[in-house]
C-alpha cells in the first residue's frame, strides 16, 4: 500500500519575532537531547580505539614534528618566534583543530545519523551542535597539554588566558554557522565532505597556524581578510602575552560571526523539516 506524504504549512512558515522565539525555546528544550547525542557519539568514537582520547594528544605532535623537519630542510620558513616553537605551534594547532575538526564533524553529522533521522523526528540542528561538542571536548584535552608544555619550558602564560573560554566563542560560532550550511548541503550532495577534507589542509597552509605571518607576503595579504587566521592569531598572542594590536579587527570578526550564526540558524530551522526525504 502506497503511503502519501503531505506537508502542511505551519510553524515553519511564520516569520518575525515568533519564529525566533520558537527557535530559542526549541534549543532550550533540546538541551538533554544534545547531551545524549554527544555522549553517544563520544562512546562510539572511542569504544574500539586502542589509544582512545590519547589521539587528541598524539596528532598535534605529529604535525609539529613535520613542520620542524620542513623548517630544518629549508622547505618552510617558520619565522622568528620568541617562545619555544613546539609551544607556539601547539597553541596554533589547538585553535585550528577547534575549527577544522569541528567543521568536518558538523558537515558529516546529519548524513551519519541518516537512519535515526528517517525513524525519529528530531530537530536536525541538535545533531550538528552535538558533533561540535565532541570537538570542544578534544580542545579541552589539548589545552591541558598546553599547560604541561608551559610547565616543561618554565614559561608562565599571560594572565589574560582566563579570557580564552570567552574569546573562542566567535571561532565556535563561525564553525557552527558553516557547519549548519555544509551539513544541509552534504545531505543533498555527498561530495561536500570530501571537498572539505581536501580544502582544509590547503587553508591551514595559508593560515598562520604553524608559522609567523610576515608582512608583505602572500599569506599576510590573505590573512588580513581571513577570520580564522585573525581568530587564531589573537588567541595565541593573548596566551603568550603578545601585543594584540589586531583586537579592533577581531571585534569586527566577532560581530560578523554572530550575524553569520543567526542567518545559518534561521536557514537550518526553515530547511530541516524537509531533510528526512533527502538523507
């Protein structure tokens, strides 16, 4: 017997303040669902892994070792750094992974949960938010490693490090906003996640994650308008006590991140009821 599916205009056709109120209430009421999805993903990720969460420690050191070798071989110019390079690079890669790993997880979140979406009617945005929670957990683990590195090199971080939980919010909003858009697109076109995995290493190379950006070169010109590069630079400079001269630019990035998030959240809210038939 064929089943006929009929879509009725309802709450998603409304606009104005009513829909924003609805979105905020929906987010508040799905807090427990987001937490349970995060726990489920966490257990599934590390259930059959030998090293488990130690991968969060291992991968940064592999990348740092690679750049040290490339610098000594004369292939990559790291630049002049006033702190030990492993500590400088670890800070950069920690903030970069918050963006890169989060973006990949968010992009793949809806497709990965395809069987759940078909059977259970849940807000699809909760899947994207829960996947970002996994990245935040790994970020916290790496920050413990950063603390150990400061202790090893007998260097005291700047007292302004206490503002990091607040100042990473724009970077998280950018990641989540792009994650909303790309998760929707990936649900329709599966090639999106492969394109993201190919592009991210290139974006990392042109972003001052593992090296100091020199004025006048190609990288510095791009990073004047690169919100990820600006965010990583100011966060790292804040931790090591450098002069954060680009803070006014960072404020612009932060306001833009808020606007982008609101737009992405609204688009996700409109489109998500129609996703089940696409996944």
